[in-house]
């Protein structure tokens, strides 16, 4: 059973492991500020703010996975029973998702807006092709879909080139 508060604690504990990756992805990184409590920012999908030089800031939702599943998990419903849409199906405040796979130490950075664009074009095809993953939580169920990484990132590249529409 998934436990949001346990995952939040794990993110707070393991999050600093991602700092070298943020320095790599954002060469002009000045500092990072972690969201430490379950509040508005956390509920908006923000675990970390990356402050860059020249005053720009970006926000990141960190996803900590114990092992490699071979797919990117797209959360369709964060709470299916109460019809609360998941991060892929709603506007959120974060700019990026950082998937950290503890087993391998790999981290993937996913631009949230581009991922939502891809979802809009691929949703029907993917929902027919892949099964919905139902994850029990305390008092509710989260629904999502696992898209093989190769396929997901190929669609991201096509979308960046304007070729997903074809």
C-alpha cells in the first residue's frame, strides 16, 4: 500500500542525492530549496525549487522509486474515488519531474508541460495498449499507466520537433 507521508519522508531524506544531477541539468544553478512540509506547494507537486542565476527559478516534483520498472508512470487519477486528477491530467505548478531510481542511481528529468502535451496526443492509444495500474492508498486508489521509457521518450522527442501531430 502506498503511503504519501512515508514517501514524503523518503523524498526529504533521499532528495539531496539528486543535487549533483540538478547541477548538471542547470549549469547556472545558484541554490536549491526543498519543500519540507506537506502544504500548498507539496500538494501542487513541488518538492524543490531550483534558483538559477539572473533571478530565474524552476520547480521540480521528485519521484523516488526503489527499483527500475522499465516505464514512466503517468498518474491519471491521484484519488480515483473523489475524482482528483493526477499530475499528467491537470495543470500543476511544477516545471519538471525528476525520477530517481534508487536501485541503479539513475535519474531522469522530464519536462512536465511537454509530458502533458504528449499525453494529450497519445492518451487514447496508450489506454488501449497498456493496462491501468491501480495503487491502493489509505482510503483511496491512485490510477496511472506505465509507458515504456523508450516509447515515452521517443514521443517526447517527436513532440519537441512538432512531429507528433502526424
